C-alpha cells in the first residue's frame, strides 16, 4: 500500500514540477511553457491510469 501511494505522490510531484519548470523557463526557451504543460499533462494522465488500475485491482 505504501509503495503505491509513494508512486502516486511521485508522479503528481513530477507533473507539477514539469509544468512549473516550463513556465519558469519561458524567458530562456521560446516553447518551454508549451513543452512543460504537455509533459505535465502526460505525466498526470499516466498517474490517473496507474491509480485507476490499482483501484480496479483492489475491488
């Protein structure tokens, strides 16, 4: 149980970090906000799929 929650928290933090980093680097790279949002969204979607499979496995 703890390992699954740890992976979920890790994926959530990675998703938020990629969005934040993309927005923070907007003055350095032209398309960094777009890349950050796309990467963050992808990570959050993977997290929701992973969490959904774990919930479905429990029932």
